[in-house]
C-alpha cells in the first residue's frame, strides 16, 4: 500500500472486522468502529474525518452508513481489499455458489500455503504472518467481491454460478456480476466448461492424477478445479495426487458424523441453497435416504428440489421458517419444526442414510450453518444404540 489512510471506519465487528481494525491499528492508523448501522445521527457522525470505510461482508450495501459514505464519495473497501493492499500477497482466489471452502482447503493442501478469506480466517489475520508476494489461497464471496478495487488474483477460479443470496443482491444478474469481479485484473482464469468464459476450463470428468477421497460428483468437480489451479501454479502431479488421495473434506459438507446400528448420519449443514442440496441428493442417489430440509428464507424456488427427490428418499422432514413453503412443494414431507424433533421422528433401518442438507440458510434457529451442523452432530452423538 503506497499511502495509508489516516482515519478508517471499520463497519461490522465480526471476525473480519476485528482483524481489519487490528491490522490498521498496528500501522498507526486511527480506527473508528461500528458494529451496526441504524442510521441515527450519532452513527452517521462516525464518518466525520474518515478517509476510507472498510465494510465487513455481512453488512449490506444499503446499510445507512454505507449509503451515506457512498453519497459523500468516500472509498468503500471490503476486508479482502484492505488485506490485499496491506499484505500484497500472490492470491489464488476462488469463488462460486457452492464448493468454495472445500476447493480452497484442497488447494491449500496442494500448494502447501495458507488459506484465508471467506473460509473463516480473514485475510488481514495473516498480517505479520506472511511476507509480501507469499502465495495465499483466498475464498472470495460475492459480498466481498462487491467492494474490491485493486485486488489482483494471480490465479482466479470460478467454480459454478447458480441462484443464491437473491435476498441481498436483488437479482441473479447482480449476484453474477459480483462473482465475476474475481476476473478483474486476474492473471490466469480457471472456469467451468460450458459457461462460455475465457480461461482454462475444468469439468467433473477431467482426468486427474488420483481419484479424490471426498465423495460426490460435485466434489470431483471441485477437485478438477483445484487441480487446474494447482497446475497453473506449477505444482507437481505427485503433490497434486497426494492431496487428492488424503484430503478428508471440510466439516458441515457431506460430513459423516456417526454410524449407528448400520445407519449413516451425514451433516451437510453448509447446503444453504437449493443447488447445494441437489448435489447432496445426487451423492446419495443409490442409498435409502431420510432427508432433513428447511431453515431461513433466501428467496429461492423449491420446485427443482421437489423434482429431484427420487424413490430412494424414504422420508422428508421439514424444520425452520421455510417448512410451510417446502411442504407446499413437497406434499409427502413431514413438518418436524426443529432438528431434535426431526431426528426423533425418523425411523431408519440398517443401510439407510439420515441426511441434513437443508437447502436454506440457518438464521431462523441458529447463529450460522456451523452452529446448525454442531447441533446436528451433538444430537446424533446422543442417540442411543
């Protein structure tokens, strides 16, 4: 970063906001911080004397402080934009509707470099831990990509594009446009075959140096994307193969949490949209499944999900605020209300799979998808033989 701002307002004080504020403070920058943006006069006064507003991904563009900053012509950066300017790493950026975290962690194993961004560790948390031009794998969400300006990906990966976060972006077109910003100023582009985008293409049926340990056609597609990116980064085939054969996957993504009396209990809480739940159903299409669906609304159409529920799905159990909408689309489903009730209702037989793949966000009953997955794991571990 050629010139540091003198005063920065960090808006949103979850993990990335705290990391951004700490990295700026270490450099002697005056930091103001706000956790919420209600738009009263005292909060809008926080913009006085501010050179830059750094916005956490959870803060929408129409938040009053953001709107006022934009009206005043203040620069608005995402935390990853700040991290890029402070650290100047060589970024291998990954975005897409589904599969980002799995692909990032697999790429981190292939490249043997840190993983940051939307994956859970903020990019600015790597401040003082990496050197300039060190390579970092960075998961980039649409919310983060909304506010990048100088961020450059040495290698930029787009995994897929399907409707998501329509409640925040307003339309699929706006969501798509935010995702595609990963390719601005990018060096090498890794893109899905068939989308008509320029770059190195990948697909689930690509030949790989080893078959991935993680399950499902969607994960083979993630592995193909990671392999293409790793090859572009100069990683050897042997190192790629070793990562493919040993990478165990990521919690809350088709995670087998327990086998009890011949029944597999699978935590796919990260399936926060219809497209992700469809991938989970495809991964278990040859096994008898008891499916748990539901959560908070994201403005999605459940018709494709209903159409994908095949004869192998023995029962469907609905939780959360979308239960009524899901019941209208899936009349055979039973409304359970919450996870504990759903697990009590299910009567699995040996060889069955109990699959939590909600197709919805988690904010109606849980802090986030991780808390929902942990609660599922806790309840399953407490089931008696």
